[in-house]
């Protein structure tokens, strides 16, 4: 027999996808919706956070729970941490902010009883949606002794002041200044570790200052490295490890197994990785996750891979992870850093990913989300056909537009015509060759158009033949590619930038579900 | 210790759908637990499958594969769940088996203590975090406890009953201390069964009202959930007791 079971609180009809999509400012008053959201929080409490807002504005972190002996909670418990020196005072009404999977709600409820460390509150009548899916922001806690906790502000007249960082976000920095004043609108330099950039003060309150980053595109990848060191402490740039180590990681994770023998090309692959990293690249970013012993256990890549009109299409690709059940959270980072990187960009880009529907975890975080956000995410079942294209002798370059993207010392060529989009090179940018690809953004595909765009790319590069993936929406037998084989990826998702916060919530929820399943098993 | 639920797709090949179901059911039946199945067809219905189902209550539905594509799939699974839970209760403790156990325990169907236990269970269990399988165990526990005392061999052909009630009847043997009713180290189902047993013994000795008053003394939102929920049903329990006395 089991105790502490509270799965039954969740109505199957009230799953994640229905729970967290309200807009900021919405007030939820329907009793069933209020109950469903509270129960949803209680169900996933270990993935959420609750804070009690005291009348003087100070905030106490609390645990929101209930007596799990009940079929449904008759009251809620607000518990202080065991080592807390604070008390609840004489609160009669509790204001609590709860956050779960990037959704935040404020509730007010009557205090019905109390002891030293616990307030017993009634179930609230309403919930107010706060800051739903804002940009991620990560606190630097004093006790962490983080090397970035102390930084410097250099004013326009060259004066340098020490500041204490409270939190770092993709768009803003929050810090405390004790011995100097900054006025709203003032621009200065922030020196954060080895990184220096301009920032503009947007808000000051009692020494607490919020600055907006003024980061150029060319500095962005360096900024993101600093940001990642706070938000994803288990993440390192690929260059942190030797090419041999990362190659071994991809091999041991089984990633190469899907794409033939990679060993024969190891020197070429490592050489490509090295040349992509020269001088850092804004357009191609690779991160590796590490375990407690600092050994690499997963890797994933993000590349500005295609262009259509003024819109850049960034590819989530080349993700591998060693099977370590205890590192589920770390695996989640391989998905989330890529979305956060794009969220911080100034450009209004799109993201795309090919994946296999065989993985239930990936189906949950991508496909299930896409089905619930069809206005923002395009999901297509696809047939990826890989083969060699030989440029016909009679081929004449079409009027397609061709763009170049440089990664370190390497150049990639992209092309588009109407809705057909393609990209080619550098070889081993993706070790499976997936980014040498032609696909459509419409609902129709055409072998002729694909061949034309791919030939265009090869001609631009001055090559007579090359290996391509053609991404079809319908099964095709006449791809025109020599030695054509169908790849394993059978899903294609295109995300608008505005859907990436939803994607982060979906990844967080997917990881929580995986952990819960592991606990149950 | 779980029921089996098997979905078999008919493909007109050997082994047959029925054989597959029977083979997959064996590990469950070996532990005394039933298994249930749904047959899925891709084409037209097979008369022989219907005939076979008529003689095998374990197969609860025979559906077309297209039903899995329907938006009503959750309703379909819910209807299967209802059938599985009610049939499991019947199979684990069929009414006729229950009557035999009552006879062995030298009780009657109208035994006031058993009746009170059953009625109190019906009122209190839905308020608490108790699964349907635990609810079956709680209802059976007093009877199984009596039979185990008098003729334990009667229960040997029914391992599932013994398994699901073992923890509860164990606490009955140990004379569970009612002050521990809020102790979360003990499963809520066990504590609930012991509380209901305590109340039915109090009812039998005419002390239900004072026992309830003692349990509900100093009631507050901080009290254990089981006591708070008992408070919300205490009047109904007293009513049941009064009506039984009047009858």
C-alpha cells in the first residue's frame, strides 16, 4: 500500500498543455480552473516554487503542500524552511506567488490556523496570472560564492564602482550598488568576469538597479557564455574539451551509429570542429554537459543554417547524451540552452528541428507542444531522403537568392526560392550531413524544385556533386538522388521565436515527467 | 501484485488472438490476479471472436483500430477502466465467496458489526487518498481477519484476497493504537481500516458517541486529515448507529 500518493489530484483532462498558457494579467475565477491549477502545482510541487509575500513587501520562500491523506485538499499548508529564522507574524490573509513550468500565479487566501513554522490557509477563490513566460532570469545567490557575484560598473566619465549582482537575464542585469548612484537612462560599462559590455540603467529602487544589456551581435556569444555559467553551471562550450573527448562522447552515446562509420572521418570531423570555433561564432554554437567529475556526458548544437527572405532559420541539431538516469536534469539543459540562446538574440528568427518520433520524450516536448500551439509552431511528418546529387550538365543557375553564412574559418551557402529553402556546407558542420538539406516551408514539396536548389548550391560552391538530404512531406520514390536512403528522422518542427518560452516550459515539464516516471518505476 | 490489461490486435495469423491473450494472462493468474483484455480488429468483426468472448469474461471489449484515432479515445479507456475495476472486485471476492466467508466466520449477512463497518467505509473512504484496490481490501479486511482466526485453510485458494488485506489484518492482530491514526509512517489505508474497526467495536459496545467525542477533541485545521474528515461525517455515523438500534 502506498502513502503520499497524490497522482489522483490531476484530472486527465487537465494536463500540462491546458494548464500554463494564460497571459499575464488574466484573473482566473472559475472555481474548477482555480482548483485545477492549484492541484497541478501540488502535483508537480518539486518542480515549482512558492513565495509568501509579507505586508512589508519582503518575500519568504515557503513550501506549499497539503495533507496527502486527503483525497482532495481541504486546506493548504505554507511551511517555512526548517532552518528559517523568520516568522509569519500575525498574518490573517496570506499572499502567495507560485511558479510552475514558467507560469506564475498570485493567490490570496485566509489563514485558518498556524504554528511556528506552518500557516494553514484556505483554498483561494481566484488566481492572478503574473509575468507568464517572461525571459528567463537567474539569481546569483550570495552563499554560492559565485565568481560573478562581484562585478564593476564603469561610468561614462571613467569612474569604476563595485557592484553586487543579484540576477542575470538575457535582456537585463539586476544588481545592488551601495556607494554610488546611477540614474535611469544612464549608460555605462559592465565588467563581468572577463566580459565587458555597455548597459543602460532602466530602473533604480533603493540601490537595486536594473540595467538593459547593450550587446552587439558580435559580442553575443561571449555574453551567452557568461550567462550560461550562471544559468547552466553544468554546461561548457565544446572547445572546453578536446576534439578527441567530444568525438568519443558522440561515439559512446551511439550518435554516429545512425550515420555509418564515423571513425574513418575522425580527423576531418575534429578539424572541422576546430575551424568552426576560430574566433568564436555567433552563428554556430556548441555546448557540452558535464557530470560531477567534469567528464562530458552530452552535447548539442545550434546553427544559423538557412535563410528565407529576411528571416534566419536556426537549426537545433546534433544532440547526443550518454544514458545516465541520474543526469536527467542535465540532459534537459541540452535542449533548453538552445532556446534561451535564440531568445536573447535581437533578430526575429525561427528555429527548426528534425527528430525521430520513436522517442517519447522528444515527442512530448516538441510534437505535443506543437499540436497545442499550431499558431506558433509548424509540425510536419516528413520523409528525409539522403543521397548524392550530381549537377546536370545542362543545369543553369536559377534566380534563387543565395546567402553566405560564415562560421569561424568556414563558409556555408544558403538558397531559397519561393518556399523552398536549402543550405550546404561546411562538410561535418553536422556529422550526419543533415544540414546539407533542402526542404519546403509550404504544404507542397517537389523533387524538381529540390534538385534545382541543391544544384544551385553545388554550382555556387563550384562542386559537381554532393550529398544532400531532401525533406519531403509525402513519400517520394523519385528524389533524383543517387543511392537514396530514407533517414530515421520523421518529424520536422519549425518554431517561431515567440514560441520558444513555451518550448522551455515544455522541456521543463518533459524532464519532470521523466523523473516522476523513474520514481514510480 | 497487479491486474493485467492486454490489448491484442487481430491479424488472422497464428497464434490466434485468443491464444495470445490466454498466454499473456498466465503470469497474472498464477499470482491470483485477474487480467483483462481488449481485442482490436482491422477489418470486419469476427463471429468466432464474439463467441469466444461470450465464454471469457476477461475480454471486455472488441473494437475497430480506427477507434484509437478517435477523439473519444479517453472515454473509451475510461469505460474500460470502469469495467476492469468493477470486475476485479467481483473476481477477487465474488458475492458467493463473500457469503461463504461470512458463514465460516459464523456471522450473518445482517451482522451489525459487519454492516456498520461496511457503511462507515462507504462514507469515509471517498474522502481519503485511498485507491480502489485499497478500498476493496478495507471492506474485506474484517471478514478475512475473522476467517484467518478460525479457518485459515479456507483462504488458501484465494491468495489475492490474503495479499491485499495482509497489511490491514496484521494491524488488527497487533491491536492498532488509535492514537497513531495520524502517523504517516503507516499507510493511510491501514490507518483508515483500523479507525473504522475501532469505531465499529465502539458501536457494538454502545460507546460510539463517546469514542467519536474523544477522537475529535481539540479538532483544528492542524489535526490529521483522517480526523478532520471523520469530523465531517461523524453525524452520519451516529445516525447509522441510531437507525440500526431502532431497527
